[in-house]
C-alpha cells in the first residue's frame, strides 16, 4: 500500500514535470471520448441545474462573461468584451462582441441577449422546477425577480438593470445556465416561454432548437441515457481557439470501476471524475495520466443541529473540532487529494480567509468538554450508507474514524445510517439528526453560495431546521454583503460574517477535497478546474 | 389450440392487474423521495411541495393508482421524472439493444450448451463428464456481474482483445436506424462496423449466457442419458445401426423436447439478467436504463419497464407452452 502511495506521488510529480516541459504543436482531428458520471438531463441550458448537463452545455453555449480556464472565481470576458457597473450598483452595461453568429447562422447581438434575459425573468411556473439557478440567483421570477429589465442600448450594447444591488451578480452570470442561445432556435424549440410542458419543449429534449449557442462546438445528437455528441464549430468567432478535435462523445458511465476499466482499455480518453482509491492505479499505468484540478471547490463537514443537547453548547462543538485527527482522514480516505478545511468555504472562494480552525489536540478537546459543564455526552451520529460524494469518498470509513476520535475524548456515539435518497437528505434537512456527515460542492465561487445557500442562511426569516443555528448578526452581515454597492463593502461584510461564524463554530469543517480526473496519456492541453469549467476546445489528441 | 391460447390470454389479465397494484404499491413503499432525486442539493421544502404537486404525488395513493391505470390502458406509460422523456419512445430506442444482447447470449448458451451436454452424456461418468458438470455448476453459481467484471478485466483491460463498453465503437459515431446494430451496420454497408458490433457483443453475451448455458448443458446431458437408456435405442443399436445414426435419429430427436422447453424459459431469465449485464458493460439497453431509474427514484420508468417486461415474459411463456404442445402430440391441453 505504501509503495502504491509512493508510486502515486511519483506519478503525479512526473505528470507535473511533463506538463511544464515545452508543449509540441497541437494535432488536429479525432474524436474525444469523455466519460461523465451520468447522463445530461436536458438540452436547454436554462432548464438544467446538474453538473453533467453544465459540463456539456458549456462547450456549446457561451455566457456574457466566463471564468478563466483553471480558475473558479476569476471572471473573464466571453460574449461581452467588457462591462461597467453604474454608481448605484443597479445597472450593468455590457459591450458585446460584434460579428459573432449562432450555430444556426443567425446574428448574436444586443436583441438576442435581451431576449434571453427576458426569458429568465418570465420562466413559466410549471418550468421553475427545472430552473433552480435562475430562481436562486435572481430571488424568483416575474415581480419577485431581482432582474428589473434588460434593454438594448444599441446593436452591441445591453443594459441589465437590477432592483437592488447584488454583489454576486457578475460571478453568477458565469454559470452555464445563463448561456445565450439563439432566439430563433428558442422559438423553434418552444423554449420561448410559450410552452409550459417541458416534454413538449423540443429544444430541451434533444430535438429541434437544442443548444444553439455560439461556442466552439455544435450540438449534434443526444442518445438519452447513453451519450451526447457535439462536433467542432469550424467557424468559431474566437479563431485562436477553434477546437482541435473533430467531435466529442460524452458517455454516461455511472460506475467508477467502469470508468477506470474504460480508460485502461483505451475506450475512454477522459474520465471527468474518478474515485480517489483509483488514483494510485491510474498513476501506475504508463498509458494513463492523473489530472489534478488545483484548488478545491467543496467543503466536507461534521454537521450539527443546535436544537439538540449537547450540540447547543459552543464549547462542545469546539471540543469536537479539536478531537478530529484531520491528517489521518485526509491520508486514509482521500489518498492525499484533499486539504484540511480552514473555513466553511474552500480557499479559492471570494473573500475566504483562513479562520484558524481548531487542529487535532486531544488535551484541548478534553479541557473544553470539562469547561462545557455537559455531563451527558451521548451523541446520535449519522452517515449515508449507499453513496460516495466528491467531498466524502467513503462515508462509512470516515464515520468510523471520526467516531473513534470522539470516543477517545469521552463522547458516547450512537451510530446511525440511512440511504442517501431514502431518507438521509430528507431527515437531516428536516432537523431529525443531531450530528451527521455532509458537504457542499460549490455552484459559484461566491461566499453566499457556501455560507448562506449551503449552510447558515435563514429560511423564511428564521434559522434553518437543518442546523437550527441562530445568529441574527451573521444573517444581517450576509445580507448586507450581498446588497453591497462596492467590492470593498462586500468584502468587509463577508469577513465579518466569517468571524462571527468562527466564534460560534456551528459545525466542524473537515476537509476540502480535490476530485481528480484521469485521461489517456495521449490527451493534451486539458486545463482542469475545481468548478468543472473545463473548455475542451483546448484539448487535442497526440495520436497518429 | 385456438381456444387454449384465448383462455391463456384471458387468464393473463388478472395477473397483469395484480402486478400493476403490487408494482405501484412496492415502489411507493420504498424509502426515498423523488424530490431529492430531482432537486438534489438544491431542494427546499417549497420547491419539493411544488414538485410533488406537479408530479401528482400529493394526491391520495388510490387516486394516483387509478390515474396510473387509466393512463397505462390508454397507452400512456408516463414519462421520466428526471429528464421528462416519455417512456415509450425511450423504451423503444433501448429495446433493440436488449434484444441484440439477449439473442447473443441465447446463441452462445445454445451453441455451446447443447454440444457440451451431448459430449458429457456420451462420456458419462468419465473425466470429461465431470469437467463439464463442474463447469456447469460454476456457471450457474457465479453471479453475472462478477463474471462480467472478470471478463472485462481479463479480455478487455489486460489482454486488450475485446471491447468492454457499449454496443459499438463510440468513435465511429454511427447513426443507427432500426437500433439492431448488426442489421443497421450491414445495411449501411459498413462491414468493419458489423465486425465491431460482433466484437462488442462477445463478452456481454458470455456473461449473460453463462447461467442458461449451464442449465441447457445439464438438461441436455440428463435428457440424452435418459433417452439413451430406452429400449428402442438399444433395439436400434442391436439392429446394427451406426452410432451416429442412433444418436441423431433415435436419441436426439426425443431428447430435444425438455431442452426446447428449458431454452424457451431461459429467455425470461435472460431479460432479467440483462439488467446486471447491461450495467457492467455500459450497454445501452432497457436493463441499464431501469437500474438508473431505480437509483433516481424515477417511478414511472421503473413501473412501466417492469410491466412491459412482465407482458413480454407472459407472451414468451405462452409461446413456449404452445410450442411444447405442437412439438409433442402426446400432450393435450383441455
């Protein structure tokens, strides 16, 4: 085992060395086979909220602004050459690229952008089940949407007006769901808000009008449940980045073992996600390469609900944080592809700071328990028994290790488990668990997505049933940060919120994992990103 | 015979109604919530409530059942709650894959099972018989997914002889017409792809065909041994007929009957086995689809797939029974 681990490290070092050496000229042509953990759900970017759909759609449909390849938070222009925010932080004026055409040959212009944003505001009620991000980012639809209007100032200038300032606006507009699709295609595919039955929107079901964007690839076909095929856009507007491969086939390969076998047998060129336990095998195979995605984009934590005793005691929560052997967990269960959490959000998220969270210190944990005054140290502790998650590769193993750590400092753990979709998520959300394992993979790299959406934001004006964590000052700081008109103000408020949360220690962040990809050694030019914004037009196949 | 078939068909109706109730109840008793499956980490109580209403899951169970039954009878078998694709269209695009795999497995199990059974019967008691019986026992005992994974690793990953995933080389980006790729590639004049499809069929067919092969081999062996000991066979032999003639004319002709029945019954088992085989070999068929649907709590798809499989199973059984009656004039159904 130790040899394998050394092999994995050496393999990773060699890979980095290989990446640093001068790259030969890219080869053109070939079909790239990408294994995704599951199938896409729909072919209309606005009507999706899952990572598989986003991964495919981002190659075809472009947004006004995007993320720099490899980064989770650095915003770069895409269809907009530039943008400006008004002094009152309510109006964003985007200067668009000219001469860009959609895949159906129609013009990309200010009218097309306005058409798409008007669509976002007025999504029919029946379709709102499928448009999570639009609702989450703009706070609702119609009169409830924070989008006031989108207007064409001239042919290549669009003004998007908000009802109240939102400091996460630009970052959220990098999400693939806000991709700009051809209005002609949207009308053809009934994605123009005239049809409220999703089964009849052909543009969402892989039929006419599906995924007509401006990107480096053009949608070709979707074999539902099996694969999606996209082909090179030879007339892509960004001539420096026309795709190298002729086509990409995204195959849904649910089992991690099958992704590994497919890679080893040469039937898959790129496995978007692999199991941490397979990393050593991949590193040891000279025909394969392990791809590190740099920073992390998730947080794994020991979740706690403060409506239970002793979870309502800050000293107990802090004691638990000191009782955990973080290094052991990271070495054993993540094969090293994780870092100890220093915050409730990973380090790459905007304004995230190192909160000096407790490190492994048994004596300190015992002292805090003594100070807490609690005598009944029995805790009901839960884990999901039928899944692995990118942030939690072995829930049962991790659970057992944490249980041993907690019992070593004097807690009595009552072990419990439930199936992920068969009660676990429902029950933890409803506040039925005292302590449980859970994490969050980021949607966008803003602190609101972790601190507010995932963890501690109030629900309908009250602490969530999930954590029962009440601190009105935290809620106020988070809301003030979102409504901030300047970046400096947003930063101040987010830092305040982080400090307040740190003092309360409502849960115990454990690790930020770095889910790896794996590929054939022939695959070149791939830039991994923890947020999975990975443009495949940069990729080429070094094959005869 | 006509009346027999009609009676069998009428008898199938209560079976199907009972099955529909069982299926409906069973799937709803299972723990879990489609809301979690659909909305995942983005679920909120309000969004879940809206979704349940939208899917009709907020209605009383009996109302949900009646609505399901009426829709089913009118040919509307529902649509996926995950990607909204209608059941029937999706079933029909996947069924050819399952048929192709089932046929491959059947050809493998008959083509290898019957000669093995005959060989074992001829060498009864010898080491060849012992070996074949042992292999048969192994074939029946080993789970399909274990054998499948072993085949993938040995012949796909280590030796690199055969493909391990899918029905055709994904890089070929072939457009199927009928969905039966063996036919489609031939009609398209792509002999290279036809060979590729056959190569893709080999490992899954062996994995899926292993259990029927073992059963067919054992039944053939037993049947041949039984018939070979009959008086008329001894008489034929004592007449001085060649061993080959005795074997083909007198032994096998009578030994076929139980073998035929078993082969027919295996088809149902193969459909069930396809669920695991398709998952292991990333095969785009109904089996893998239903596994995904179960994992996603996609009620309509699971319900309708099992119902359609049950109908297919009933039809296959009926055909086998009728075939049995036709083959053996001694059997009379009243």
